[in-house]
C-alpha cells in the first residue's frame, strides 16, 4: 500500500516537472515575464518532493529540475545580462530550496520516529503492567485523592462484576459498610501509610455479597507525592465458609456428646415409667384412669422417639461402608418420598449425569437425603417444584436439591444445622442436624444458599470413587 502511494507521488511530481519544462521550451524566448512565471512553477514539484521523500527527494528533484532547465540558458549565452544572471541564480535557488526543505522535513520525520518509538515503549510498558495486574488473582483498584476509581484489573471484572461505567465513581460504593471504609482510606491518605488487611464485605454487580480482606497502599508519583491509593481486595469467602463449617462441626460435636449423655440418662427412667404404666393399665378398671395411663405411654413413646433422634445425631452409627452407585441411592430415595411430595402438590424432577460411585453406608446416606427432601417439600406449603440433580467434578460428587419455596432469611441461614432449631410447630429441629452429621461422617460437607421468596438450594458434596467401578461390579457379581 505504501509502495503504491509512493509510485503515485513520483508520477505526479514527474508529470509536474515535464509540464513546466515543456512550457519553457515551447514559449518564445523573448518573453522573459512568462519565463519568470514558469520558472517559479518548478518550486511546486521540488517542495512537494521534499515533503514526500524528505532530503533525498528534495535534493534529487532540485538537481533534475536544474539539469532540465539549464539547456534553456544556452539560448542566451551569447549575451550576458542581468536576466541571464537571474536565471543562473534561480538554478542555485532550486538546489538550495530543495536541500533546505528536505533537511527540515527529514529532521521533523526523525523527531516523529523518536516520538513514535517512545509512545510504543510507553504503550508496551502500560500493556505489560496491565497484563501483570490482570494475571494476579486479587482485585486491584487505583483511586485518586477523592477516592474515585481510576482503573482496576481483570479480577475486578470477574469477582465484582466491575465495568467501565464505574470509573471516576466513589470506590466506597462497592462496599457493604461504605462509611467505615471511607474513614479508613481517608486516614491512610492523610497519614501516608499502608492499611493492613481489614476484613469487610463487597457488593457485586449481580447483587451478591462477598467477604474480602482489604489492603491499601499509597500511590505516589515520581516526586514521591501521594496521588491516591492502590487497593488490594483478597477474596476470603471460601475461607470464611470453611471456617464456618469447622466452627459448626465443632459445635455440633460438642452438642452431640452432651446429647448422647443426656439421652442415655433419660432413656432408662422413661423405660421404667413406661413399664410401670403398662402394668398399672392392666390392673385398673377405671376408664378415666386407663385413658390417663394411655396418654402417659403415648408421651413416653414420643419422648423415646426424640431420644432416638438425639442418639442418631450424637452418633450416626455409620456401619460398614461399601461402594454404591449414588444414582441408585438417589432413585430409591425419590421413590420413597414421591408419594409424600405428591400429597403436598410438589413435583420432583430428577437429573443425573453419568454413573457416580461413592463409599457410603447406604441406609444412613439415604436417611440424610430423605431429611433434606422432607424439609424442601415442607418449605413449599402451596406446592411447587423440587429439582434434584447428581453430578461429578474432580472426584467430588454433588447432589443438589433446589426448591422454589419460601426461602430462609440470611440471619437464620447459619442456624439451620443447629440441633433443636426449627420454625415448625411440631418439629424437633434434629432432621438437618442429623443430616449434617451423616454427611460429615462420610467425609463430605453441605452448603445452603437461599433467597427469601424465591427458594433454597441445598448442595451435598461427597468424595466420589471413580476407580472403584470394577471392584463394585465384581463384588455384586459374587454376592449374586
């Protein structure tokens, strides 16, 4: 493309020189005024060539013009006068103008080249710096003295959903506690100091809230003057989630030990009370007394049921585990609970991806799934849909239960696995606590996400056994 344009420029300059030369040689030599005009036309291709091809173009074109114009003077060499001297001086001016103009254009071109090189270096440096920032897994945000966002890295787009519309807006708008963050950042600016990691919460573009650890560092120019701050946000949501799981497991373990001791101490007296009540009931004839004794036996049985749940919670009694098809366990669970769901106008939709195997106590794992399904159905008093899915990712089996029920408020979400915590009139609050213990005994864990008015998703994660398929088939063929 550039060569084609240069060829066009050479052709245009050449045509201009030829045209002016023809005008000189085909005009009456005595008409000096016309020749003066034609002579000045030579400056047009000379200057044009200097601008197009710099020093080389200016010098070469002026020499060509001089050579073509010089024979014209031979017609006047017989007499030397002022006109002839002017012609000779004009030839020298052609060369001077071509050389000077070409030199100036050449100098300007070199400056532009140096400027382009510097711009390219700065651009490469900026891109390299941005690539470094984008490669870091923490969020980087640069703010000015007014705490307005000037730039951010790719992790900011991924984690917080930031886009270019956030530029030049207050950075405190992305935090859940803006005033506290503003005070801390202003102090960091005022005293020119770093701010150590402070745990806080950020609001994402899609309305979620995530926990981050916030660091800030003074942003200085080359003179050492503070121009703003660099904020580093480290996502600690998963760490917080793990801490909560550990804390919950410790709490449930302590409560479980206490529940186990209390249950044993209560079970024996209740057994004695029931035996005596049944003996008395067989000996007395009074109907009112018999009815009272019957109520005692009934309530003792109910208390024993609660004690049994307490013991299940305290010690899930995971038996000899075997490799089972998780899909098969889930299908049996759905078959058991489908009638209950239909009576409550709840449609259960099941989806499984591939064959997944887990090392498990089938009955206990099934009990855990049943507890979750019953809770999901009861969370939809007006009916609804319960979507159950089974999938596997990186040697971890995931079972999800997603309902569109009433949802759980955020302040209650952390309590759903605590013993005796229930929102039901007739509930004991042990169902999900037992489920948690069973899954924990299977080396798994549970996550709950809920939105009030939209529903709840309970996700159970268990270690899968992808290498046990052959053993499973051999074991079952021997047992058959």
